């Protein structure tokens, strides 16, 4: 067991100064004492959103764009900023949710900014070198959070939830929903040029996380968690301190698994739900990333809170669901699937999660059989200290280290 702070430039600067230098996400950026990073510019780069393993190195990133920091995945020794980011547009950084394709060893990524063209897309090859980087022109500043890929394509998005342009002109970063704009999805060959992006129009929504994507004949199929507050469950009587964070409550925003089908030949779009309930943070067997698949392991949450209180396995073909509910006061993290060595079936393996037990002030790594999570954990590994409740996590097999 090891646990380390990501020692970003902002982290080190505040340690040296002995005080905060940058305003928080919900504060006026003018309160920041110096310029910062990412899409908002005057924000600290915490590199705290996501972690992946690529080219034998653990890499962390920030969801509003920033530097990518690398660590030894075994010791967590810091290696500093990723060298390949030197080829990225200065000041833009890289968004969290970089995607690693096990089949090719490539890592796909995007970034976004308040400056035109407002987005870029790129590919880092299996040796850790920046191999491809192109601008993706958008109508204005947007707030994309994730991307997806298939064997041949990268899938980017222009969704109608973003900073209000009028407020932005006054220096305020107020997020608004503009349903009249609808949703747009940009599909581009993985090593394609800007003029090869094909845009599809769909119903207005916002999506934090995609599950997977694949090709089916002339169609590109994309699965993710659409948000529909009309089907949401709002909790009354929340403490005032929590109400600003209602946007993180997957129950209130009505997040649920959903599928889009984009016909690359005719331009037709088909879309519809994959489940009746509410869930988010779905993980898949990494060997089927970008390919046809059957299962995703997602999380359910305590209404009114950003705490994962249960796990579910969704069969995206049949709609069948298997569930596990953690005991009261026990909360989990995102739960990656680790294929069993020599496995043949897609669900032959294990689902891993970190849990925090508020009753005993302790934490554990809990391991489930991926094909029968409802039976509960088959193993619990107690951690030497309690860790805070987290969200994203990553499983890296021995062969990737």
C-alpha cells in the first residue's frame, strides 16, 4: 500500500508560500493571486481527477485541463511532467480521461480552452511520444469531460452545458444549459485531420462519462451516461453546505446508461436508454475497449450525496442488471474490472474497489467475482489507514507495469 500527493507546480508553490495562491473552483478567479492553469487559466492544477497507466508509467490529469504528471506505478516515485506534453498548445494542458487502447498501446486525449479553436485532439504512441495533434473547431468555449474511441475512430463532443457567454464576458464562470442548441458529436479517424471530422446532431443532454464505443457495420455505437433531471430523484432537506454540489448527485441529475448510434454513411442518429434506473461511472473489461462488448460495471450513489453506496453489472445487450449494496455507512470508489489471467469470457475476472467504512473509520480494497457481484466480495484487504472517499481509479495488470 502506498499513497502520495501529486506534487504539481501549484502544490509546491503553495507549500513554499505557506498560503493558498489560487481561488477554488466555485470562487471568483480574480481572487487568485497569480495566473494558473487550464481552461479557466486562473485555477490551480491539482492533477487530481484521473489516473491511467500507459507505457509502463502512471499518469495523472485534471478535468479542467492541466499538466500530466507521471509516477512510477510501483513506488509512486515522481517522474515530473510528461515529456510529450511539450508538443501541446502552450497554456492549454490536457484534460482528464485520456484513453488507453490495449490493442495498439496508444493513448488518446483531448483538451479545451476559452480560446479558439476551443478544442484539440491527439494521440500518444505506445512509446510515449506525441504522434498526432489536431485542432477541433467548436462554436465557442465548451466543457467536455470525457471522450471515447473505436478501432478506427475517436469520438468527441460539443454538448449544450457550458459557461454562459454573457457571464464569461464579465469574468464569471457560470454554467448554464442551452437545450435549444442540441448535442453534437464529432467522429474523426484516430489519425485523421481536422477536415475529416464528421458531426452528428442529437437530443440535448450532458454526459460526464462514456462507457465504451464500437463499430457495427456503417454505424458507430456510443454508450455513456446521459443526464435527464426529469427522471431524477431530489433529496429534500439537504444541509446548506451541500446544495451547491447537487450537480454531483447522480440521482438528482438522473444519470443513466444510454446508447447513440451514428450512421457514417447516411448521417442518421438513433438514441435511447440502456437501463431504467440511475447509475454512473461504468467500467468495462479493458480488452474490449473500442470493440463490441456486453457488460459494464457501474456505481449507484446515496441520494443527495456524492458517495457510491452500491455496484451494478449491466448487460447492455439484454438490459439485465445484477446489484450489490454496500452496508450502511460504507462507500466505494469507481470499480475497475481486472480480467483473470487466461480468461476467455468477457466477465471472467474480478471487480476491484476501495471502500471507506465510516462506522469503523477504516478502509479496504474489496474484490468481487465479476460474473456474480451480488454474492458480495470474495476478498477484503484491509488498508493500514482510512482513505478519503474517492471517485476514479485504475487497475493495471502486471504485464502493463
